[in-house]
C-alpha cells in the first residue's frame, strides 16, 4: 500500500487549508495516510550545530518520528497558507531541519537520505493574489526535495481568501491529485 504524508501548515482547524484537506483526502483512500500539523508538531529550529555533519539524524530528537514517516512516504502533500509572502514560521523551521538530509547526502555520502523517491504536491492559500510569492514558495519546496530524491509534481494555488473571494476548483484539485500520483 502506498503511503501519503500530509503536512498541514495552518493553525486554523476550520480554515481554507482544512477545507482543502477534506477535499483531497478521499482521492487518497487507497493510501495509508499520516497527517502532521506543524503547529502541533512545534519543530525546534535548526541551530547549525554541526551534529548532522558527523552523525545520522539531528541533535534535536523532537522530529525523529516525523522524519521516519517522511522516509516511508511515497507521496507528500504540503498544505500551507501564505504569511507575509512565505510559509508560516513552524513550516519554515521544519524545512530548515531537512539540513540533516543534505548533510547525509553531501557530507557523509548517503545516496538516498530520505529513503525512496517522493512525489510532492503543494497547496498554497493566500489572502490576496500574490502569485509571484506562491511561485517563490513552490521553488523553495522544489529546492528542498529535488536534491534528496523528491520531485514537486503538483501545485494548487488558491488566492483571495481574506476577502472570501476564492473558489475551490474541482478540476484543479483533480489535476493536483493526478499529478502527485503519476
């Protein structure tokens, strides 16, 4: 059975990101799903201590269980609001902690530091139409996963959430799911 890892970067339990998650999950009914909310996960920041340059893992053990699920995942779906033109702080902290995998690959010679290949999808919601910022965020996720054997295959951008001037586009949603799964 394929495994899906969902990373929810919204603090709101009933916001737009939560609604997107409700819409996406039925398309992955054939997968074992693990879901993490970064606000509940509360990742410690990377301190550039150098531990991962010499050892497998991180000096901070708070994310060990998350990274185990990441290694086992076939698909990764990141659902995030845009805060001040980028990801919310807890997601940025989580992304910074991927340094352990870069150190494993580039300094210690591990050819597959995050296990098997990952198919990654990114949903971004934003209060205004900030497509350039969404493009930058997408490129950041692409840069995060590409060197580690992951590929950003799908993106779904939903602008206009502050003014309730947005729609859920079922065609875009189905395209998003199809691109992740192929």
